[in-house]
């Protein structure tokens, strides 16, 4: 029986996060060499994100802030 404190934990398939296992599901429906390679690379990418403490949403927010740059403008330049 699970305790209520376990409800916030992410779902894992053995040691891999469930988001990393999704490409393996795609592989089961379309069995080709290129989908196998793509599934292994995607699983390795998501597993490495998990290893360094990033979730997918946190990683995408980090990439967005990296692309946006350090300067944040509150008003558009044409309204000044």
C-alpha cells in the first residue's frame, strides 16, 4: 500500500524516468534500425537529464532563458 507522500514522486521504469521510456514505446510500434537508434539516443538524453537533476520542463525553461539572454525588457522599445 502506498503512502500519500509517495504521490509526488515521478514514475520510473526500473531506474529510468517514464518520459525517457516513451521513445521505446515508439520503437515497439515501428521496428526499424533508425527508430532503435533514435529511441536509444532519446532514452540516454532523458536519463542524463534525470542524472543531473533536471526534469524535461525545467530543462526547457533553462534553454528558453539561455536563448532569451540576460537582458529583460519590461516595455516594448516602440512605446518608450
